[in-house]
């Protein structure tokens, strides 16, 4: 049982099981070759800009050398004396660490010796050197006085291929394998020494720094693909855009425009922030989709790295975290599954059309959930893949839609116009859907027929008959589709409907009965239109039976029809033949399947042709449960005629007229029925539920043919009742006029 359920579930969703993994593999390959890296970076940048700014880190302040400072000094390269004076001013404020982000590898007189003395007498100063690049052109040495005391760090910054900085060095690895502390990590570690915090190696890829565990960046971390991961890099968790740290100018310090304790216990960074310095870089905050924002100076980038290290070590501020690649692949598979499953689920909305507003809305909603969830994760410093899962989701939806569009035309060739969307969808799920052949299956069959319409149509022009049939069948088709029935065939005014083929559901018999009641109720608006057209009202009989038949594609390779064969089909037609207008008759098998929610008005035992034993058929009056449908019947009021109307009648055998003409008279009349007295009362009464043809004798003239069905109810004196099934307009008018006179 469990295996069957699993097999059924797989077959119902096989499009998802095939599409989602295939698209996932495709997206992973596209990601591996780097085609989505740029968009992943841009999404990361957008999330960085969108999130709330963190509060400024007041432990760090910047002395920024700007254009006003250059004009005040009068030259672009400052003499060493200027820096000596600046450092002495800052030194007097008792900062924890001073970071000099200015290259001083060669003397610039006057004041060189004075600057050396400051370097040698100030153990908390950290200078810079450039170690990455060609030795002759790119490498810049640190000031000798700082280098010999291990007071210099590498200020190299890691710039991505789109010219933005998203990573920072903890250690820079030289070509000879030597590791050099970065400028930022050198300063952070010196600051943290005041709190007895040092960097401890956990393994080859991890360091413990206070409350933080620093993990080395790998080439495929986050949205990166085969990135340069040389040295020891970490993802940068910026606090905010440019000028997010407190910044004063160099002249503010030299001219004592700040309080004496401004730098007390702080990290003071000195660096160039002006445009002319060319020390400006793009970061995630440097541009948006609609405009270019300000770049960030190199000293501010270092400030962000330092702040990240000390705040994570002291307060446990989170670093940027990423998933391992297998989890990212599962994440892509999940959203590919969402895209394919959503489209597969909504594939029947609005028909098997190539476009459905609900499909689009569903995909947009899923995309909104994806972006919202990944943004919320980013607020918690998790960088999850965004573009690859979105690409997987949308591509899966497109592939499913294309598949349905390609196969829907072939399915429609087999099943015609009046199938439900779910039937078409089921065939799309079955690769065998178009092959010839059949299978045994228990289904519920519904047949309907208009009482006496053949006789009525003979008196109307063909165009009028077609107009009536199209209007009537259109109403019925809408009701049948509502209850998920399969219209197998229109046969003139008759309809053959299947419940359980090609889709089998547990409630097939119940829906068939509900459909039949709703079809009878739909005759009210149909007859309203008939009255507006000046035509007689239509009456329909319905028969329902449940049994085993063979269903499948019948025909040849050139002409195929989906149909059913079997004795149960013939039995259903026989049951329907016993109905009068507005009546629904069902077999015992259908009654047993529907259960106690059905309301039965009566039952009768009949012996249809082709059946060896009598069967009981049941007159449906309503259906409870969730449907709550009631088939209303008007009570027929019989009024005796003052003077009987002579007639003769003949019994019909199927569609054939018998040859035994009998005389009688009309003695009682109701709106739709009549009581007939035979020539010899009580003798040779026609059997119940058989059809007869009558002709009234009006003033010595024989009327046009009138058709009726003999009813089961008994009359006195051996008479019998009939229900009219077809009356010519002149006869209908006379009988209606006569009945109104009797009522008055």
C-alpha cells in the first residue's frame, strides 16, 4: 500500500522530480563557470546598503588629511617635521594605538630625525608597508625605525574584479611563504592586548580571537567562484558608508581645535581622505542601481577592518557567515523545486494556456519570499545564495510551462474541447496518454437525453435545432466541467459523461449524482431562454450507473477517440430510458457507493434488455453533505374533463412504432401529465415506463403526433397515467387552454 502511494505520488509530480534536479545541476554549472558571480556580488552589495546602519565605533577616530590641509601646508608631500608634530600632539592625548597610514620609507626634510625620535619613543605607533606586487615597482618598505621594532603592518587591500573591496587581510602571505600581519590586524591586536586578548590558532584555517572564531576565506565562499584566496582573508562586515567614523582634519589637531582628551584611550588612524590622494576605493556602499555614491578612503576601510576585529573579540559581534557548498546546493534545489512545483500545481489554471496570471503571481510571490528570507538572514550576517536559487526557480517555471505548452496540443487532439483542465493535466503527466489501447476500470457513467426532442426537432428548421442544441449543451457542459466530469460524447441531444476516467477519484459516484441534480436545476435558465424564443420548454432525463468498463483510446493512428466499452455502458442507457422529464434514476451500485447522504424518492424493479436478472433503480430526490442539492418536483394536480377526448395510441418499441393501434380517451389532465382510459377498461394496459405515441381526435380530425411515457402510479377503473414528452405547438396550446378552463 505504501509503495503504491509513493508510486502514485511520484507519477503525479514527475515533472517536478525531473525538472528541479536537472535545473539545479545546470545552475550549479553556470555558477561554477562564474556566470552569476557578478550578480551575486551586486545582490550582496544591495543587502549591505539596505540593512540598518550600525552605530559608529567611538573607539576608533580618524585624522584625515584633506584638501584644506594640503593648502595649509602648501605642498602635497609633507615634510617629516609636520608628521612629527602631529604625532607628538596625538601622543599627548594618550591613545591606545596610533596607526599611521602614510608611507614614510624615505626621509623628507626638514624634520626627519625628529620623526625618527618620535617613532623610537612611541611603542604604540603602527606604520605601513606595501608587500604585494612587483618588488621593483610596487613594494614599499616601512620606516626603518618602526620596522626594526615590529611596528609596521601591510596596508594592502584586496580588490575584487569589479573594483570593490568586500574582503580584508588578517595576514598577507609573501611569495617566499612568509606571513605578514596586515596594518588593521596589527593595530587591533595591539589594542586587544589591553584586555589580555591575543590571537590563538585553532587549526590551519581558524583563529580564536576573544569571543570570535575567525575562519579563513575560501575560493568559493559566498558568491565567489575560484577567487584568489591567498593569505588569510576574511569577509568584511562594514559598519556603514564613508564618514561613518569620527573624522577630524590634520589642521584641527595641529592647531588644537579638538579637546585635549579627544584621543584618550582610542585608536587614532592617520590617513589621506582627499580626492587628490588617489587613495579612494569602491565598496558595497559606493553605488546603487540608480546612482553612484561616494568612494571610501583607504584609511576608512582599515578602520572598518579594525572595528570588525575588536568588536567581534570583545562584544561577540557577528562576522559574515556562509553555508558550506553542499548546503548551498540543497538551497538551490529547494527553490528550483518551488519554481517547478508552483508552476506544476497551477498548470491547469485558466486552461492549459501558455500564460496564466496565477502562475505569474505565484512565481512573483515565491521570488518575494526568497529575497525576503535571504535579506532577513543577511540581517543576521548570513550570506545565502540569492541569484542561483532565483535563477533555478524561474528557469524551472519556464521549463515546466514550455513542456506543458508543447504537449497540450497533442492532448487536445485526442480529448476535444469539453475536458476539464485537470483531465488535460493528468494526460500531460502520462507518457502513454496518446497511445491506442484501453484498461479495465470501475467508473461512474452518466447519460442524459431530452425527452421528445427528436419529434420536436422535426418541426423546426435545422438552423433552429442547432441553435437550441448549442445553447442547451453549453449550459450542460459548464455544469459537467464544474463537477470534473469527462464529456465523452455528444449524441444529438444526448450526453455521455464519465466520472473516473481518465482521472479516478474516491468520490466519483457522489460527484456524478451531484452533477445530475445540478444539470436538472440548470434546465430552469435554459427553459427561460426557450420561452423568450417562443419555443416549448425542454425536459431532460438522466441515468447513472457505476460498474467496470474498458476505457482508453479507440480508433486508428489517423483517427482516435477516447471512449468506453462494456455492458455497463448499455445498462446506463437502459436506466436513462426509464426516466421521465426532470427525473434522475440511478443503479443500486451507484446508490451503495454514494451512501447515506443521498435522498431517494422511490424505487422500482425493472428488466432491461440484455440483463438476465431484474435490477432495482432508484429515483433521486436530493444529495446532502457538502453539496446540499435538492431536486424540486411540482405536484401534478389532475382535473377531470367534462367531456372525454377521444384518441388512439400505439406502443413504441425503442425507436420503432408498433403496429397495434388502440383506442382510448383522455379523461383527466394536469399540467404535464394525463389519465388515459382504454377502450376496454383494465384490459391491455401498456406496461409502466414504456413510451407511447398518441393522436387526439379533435372535431373529427386527427392531431399531430404526441409522445408520452406510461407512469407507474395506478389509476382507478383500470386506467393509466402518462407524462407527455413531446407535444406539437397546436396540441400544447389546446391542452394548456383546456387545463386553465378546468382550473377556473
